C-alpha cells in the first residue's frame, strides 16, 4: 500500500510516499480503507520530533482519518464491513489502509463527505467543548477568535455561529481574513497590526468581547485578555505562535474574568463518555446544515509533507485534508 513514513525526525517537507505492507486487524480492530486524512499542527510537530510526546520511529503520520471498514478482527461482527467511519488515532492516517480499535470509530452521516469527516473530530469537538462546556457561551454574546483562518479557528467560527454568537475573526493577512469572513465571521481584523486593539474597540464600541478563543498564544493573548468585557472568559486552546504567554493576573481580578484551559483530548481520556453528547450535537448540526465542515482545500498524498510544512510555518488556510483513496 502507499503511505507516508517518517523514518527520522526532521522537516516534514522531506517526507515522501513509500510502499509498505498492508496492516492486519487484530482482535477488536477494524481495517479501514482510508479515503481522506485530516492534518493538524501537532502532526507536523510529531514529524519534527518537537512535540512533548515523541512517537517512536519509524511511524506513519496523521491522526484523523475517514474511510470505509474493509475487514474486521477477531471478536467483531462482519456487519461492520462497509460502514463509513471517521476516527482519531495517534498515527497512521497517511496510508491507504489503517488498522485501529473499533471503539475509536464514529459513523459518518450520509450528509458528510469523507473529506469533511477527516478534518472534523479534533477541530469541531474542541470548538464545541471549548465554547459550550468551558466558555459557557450564550446566544448574542461576542466571540473573538484568534488565528481564525486555521483549521481550529475556522471550526470555532462555525460552532460559535451555530450557537447564536457574534464572531470577530482575527487573522494576519487579507487572504486569511477573507477566508474567515467567507466561513461566517461577522467582522474581521488584522491582529498583525500593533494597534489592533483599537480596531477591536471600534468593532465592539469599547464594550469588549465576552469570549476569546485562543489557539495562538504569544503576545496576542495579553492584548486579547485586556479586550474582555467584565465577566469575560479567555479560552486557552493552544500556542501556535510558539510562545506561552505570561498574563498579569491583576487583569483577571479587575475584569472579574476567567482564564480557562481547553483540553478536549485530556477531557475524553479522563471521561470518555463526555464526548458522546458532543458528537451527537455536532452530527445533528451537520445534518441540519447548521455547521459547514467541508475543508477549504484538499491535496493528494504526495503533497502531505509540503502541507505539514505549511502548517508549521502558519501558511495554511483552513483545515488541510489529504485525499488518500478518493
């Protein structure tokens, strides 16, 4: 089978397609014929070997997968064969076949393409968990999304709009701001401008925002926190900027504001059943067309390394998806 394999830690751009043996599903596992794989920033860090947990070499990168069950291992009913599923695994998505535990798989609604499903789980579950469970977002409130043109930011825009919020999207280039606007943001601003707080004040009439969705970190975080309305919630999603900010805690005191960590992965590892209502709501929204998870761009397997490199360099717009067996 064709696959991308990381043999040595390094720049993702060096990755190439290889021919590897097909996996065989073990007890409780299914063999998925992969149609599409969603890529994220963490996947690129795994290839570089700079993530906080290192995957042992060699490995096939890619953690989000969508496809069709082709075979089942011992202990599983044959009726599963032919089911369209999406799944989250620590590795293995950038290959034509993937064996993984059946319990990791979720059914893909008929209304959802494989490409949309491949980029759905991490970004959309994180967005709903962050905005609803952690951020207590209410209809009519205003959300500021940092890094709004990335896959995580785009999902946050989509989910926040489905929840009835007003969304202000912050992105660093005209192309990224246009993409965020096209994806549903009510307003956009350029947060690469040193005076971007003034632009935000103008958009909110100096009332501030109720929720900040922050997957970026760095100096942007403190400015965004200062723009919270009294009682606001700053959601810490990640640090794509590469710098972990140090916020003056007197800001939280003066604004009666909250700083809340959003770790969807940690939540479902500690409490796997917590994801059931999240997925139920999200898939219902897909069927009802309340959210729109179709990827902004898809690429062939041969370009996976280049796409991962673009994620590291923050050149990517939206959630990139690789067509494997499309």
